[in-house]
C-alpha cells in the first residue's frame, strides 16, 4: 500500500504502527488525496499537527458496520458529504436524478445517500453514542443555521440538530479543525468547546455567548417567510471574521444553535504551508480497477492561486463559505507545485487553470480588509466599483509569465473565470493583452449571466453596458493581435426578477449576437444565497421589497427555451412564451423574428403570396418549364 495516502484499512494502520486513530474521517466522495478536495486538506493539516487520521470513503449507509472498519477513534469522528452538497451532486435543477457522479469510482451514481452528512452522522450514533462528531465541508457549512431546502421545499433546522453532531467547522476549516483537535486533546469535553472561531455549536442556555445577536426563533421563521428574510440578511451581514457577531438561533427553551464569528483569513505563509503538505495528488489506487475518479481529470494539472471572492454575486454561496476577503499563495508556492506537475508522465504540456473562485483576483479589494474586514453595507464591485477598490493585475501577470517559461509547458489556460467588470476597469491593458495572446484556448468563457438590468440588479451583477464594453475591447484586442478567438457567455434563466419579458429580451440579444448557447443554467436555489432567499420568500432581503419569482416549472422551461430558441425541440415552448409575453411580432419571416409561424398559419399563406423570395422561385421555375418544352 502506498504510504503517501492516509489509512483506509486496519492493514494500513498496522503498517504505520497505529493502534488507534485520533480521528476517523467519513466522506461522501471517493478518496482523492489532492488539495482541491477539502477533506484531503483537513486530513493533512491534522497530520501536520501531530494527529493520526484515517479515511472511510463512501461507506454503505445501510450497514452500520461500514463505519466501524477503522475502529473507535480516540478523539472523534469527522464527517463531510464531499466536495459538493450531496443534493446538488444527485439532482439537476429540475430535481431529476443525475446519471453520473464525478467523485465516485467510474462515475457511478448512487454511492452516497441524499443529505449525506445527516445520514452518516446518524449511522455513527447507532454504534458510537458518546464519541464527538465534527461535521464540515460545503454541505454542513451552508446548512449551519436554519435554511431553505429546495429539494424538500421546506425550511429546515440547522444541520447540527438533524445530524446529531456536536459541532460544525464551517468555512474552509483549517484553523478551526486544529483548534478543535487541540481542545479535545487537552481533555475539554466537546459540549464545552464554545470558544473557537469558525464553529457552530449547540447549547442549553446562553451562558457561553458574549455580545450575541439574536436571530428570530426557528418557530417564527416557519410561521412567516418574511422573518426568514430578515434573519438571513442578519446572517449575511455577519459573515466577516473581523466585524461579524456571534449569532444565536433559538429552537426551544433549552436548545440554542450558536454560530461564532468566522475564522480569520489565512496569511500567505499559512496558505503556502497547506499546499506544501505531502498530498499523493491523485486518487487512491484501490479505484484503478473501477476506472479511477473522473473529478481528478480537470484539477490534476490545475493550480489554485487564491480563495475567497469579493465579487458578491447573489446566487453564489462563496460569501457564506470562503468569505469575501481574498487570500493568496506566493509565487514560490505555486511554482513549486507546478514543478511537480510538469514532470508527471501524463502531463501533455497544458496547465488547465491558474485561479480560484475568480482567477484574476490576487489581492484584497482594499487595504482595510486585512484588519477591519469588508463593508457590511456595500459591495466592492456592485453596482459600481467602489472608490477604494484596488484594480491591479501586475502580480497575476507576472505569475503567469513565470509559469509559461517552465520546461514542458506549451500553454497556460485560465478556466476558473475572469471577472470582466474588474478587468475592464483596469487602466493598464497589459494583462488583458497577455490574456488574449497566451491564455485563451479559442474561446474565453465569461459570466454576464443576463443582459436585462433589472435582472442583473437582483443577481448583484454589473449593468449590461459593462459587459458590452468588455466584449468590444476583447474583439479589438483579438484584431490587434491577429487572433480569431471568441467569447462564450454563461447565461442563467429563471433567476428571481426575470419575467418572460426579460427572458425575451435575452433571446433578442442572442439573436443580434448570432449566438445560441449549447448549455443554459436554470437558476438553482442552493442553501445560503441571497438569490435562494428571494426564491423562497418572494422578497429581496436587502430591501424587503417584493421580487417576481418564476417558480412554475412550465414557465421556467419557457424561459430556458427562449435562450435556445433556434433549437427545433424548443419551438412550442418559444411560441407559447412569445404569445404570453405579447411579442407576436417576433413570430414571422422578418430577420428580427425568433421563429417562423407554422404551416397553415395565415401569415404563411400571405408570405407565399407576397414574398419576393417566393416570386423569384416561381419565376425561375417558369423559365425552366419553358426551356423543357423547347
């Protein structure tokens, strides 16, 4: 067995002379020991701090013996659903079961349960009544307080209560998990660990709370959706590690769920340390026979350069999970990792990505964030760039140049996303030119999401004029550099605020652009986003004003079909949408029309009587007949 991997069996433990593990980590993914996988990072950071960690990947949740294979941990169980929320992993936005799971051997679906964190914890509790259970990962992090669950269409309690776990390590977790481990190691009972930043715990009273903010009680949230909107916005304004307050959510007279402020951002040296840990950088060899783990393909030759995002899109949960303060790795750290990649036998000369949530963010948006945190009452880029915003691509440009110069490297791509509203406001064109010249693989993918300003406002995205300026500059730079490269816009249908009117406007925009997207993302109400709060409550939690929410599946299908109006399969939906929107002017033969009327329609008959095209065809046919007779 390769000793580079953490133990997955008793045999592995014996080879390492481990009689009892400090922690047993139960995960919903297959075991991939790579820094792009959160549980690998948590396991390695615990090892680096002197603790032993074993992994139980994808246990059989119907058999409690499956979580006993590594024995009883000395300090506790760690539980994570995996790199994705298990419900997003399993279901499309239409709630249809997905066919593949990229985090499972061979891409097979069905190797983890729905609501995996809750199921795994309940399975552990059947055997280990008193062992501490610490939950983390994206699923637990975004469900840490009462939250709307799209799949069950109901407001659910904190996952801490439904899982029976003792504590949540939310966010990225490297700091809080070590502090939890140290507390347990020192003999502190898990019920008394109430003082660690980046954690959520439950209590019978408020004796442990200092300067807490009381959220509306859970019962009040269930009675009135507006109470949930108010509660959510309080949570949203307390995600910052510097300005955030302790939040208290009451469930009964003797049951409170308490969220401590978020962990402080990691320094660059701390980030470098995390990525220097001895990862195997691939999936465990036990999966070879099944065909490996598909999810490794894209990240194996990619480099993470940052975390956190001050972009502030309302449909994105990054504010709740990684936070808005940017954290970066040093050039030396990234180049060190790159130098391991480029000698891999499977490396073909292409670094797939250098980025993070937003590739071209390489520093905090302003100076005060590292000591005072982000603003609670305004965003860095929306609706206009803040006057204090630092826009500087020099560091990122230099990093990319260094990577391009490495041996065996043919091309360095940027696939994790360029924030175009940040880039277009940079007075220095150096990075933009080098992006176009060196880092685009024929198509640059960007995310305007929509073109209607009222919808963009609900999304927290810049006005469409900003995207138009970006597209023009991108085209001009391509011409200047002799390139024939294209922009591929990511678009979203059915976001709160989008009526059929705005959906038709988007279709008209695509018509004028001469572009039909191959894929369209329907808005997906995942936990802990402003957009999901709008979807559930029907109001914008920032203003408490009503928001139109397309919830009817048929209307959502029409909005989605309008974006792909050229697809013959969408004809009936597009026809119905145009009629409902009062836009029959877009049904016809004019070049501005989206679709043509069907045969039998009066307009078809009139067209054939008057159309110059038809008359020309008839004239040619007559001439041919005359020649035949001769």
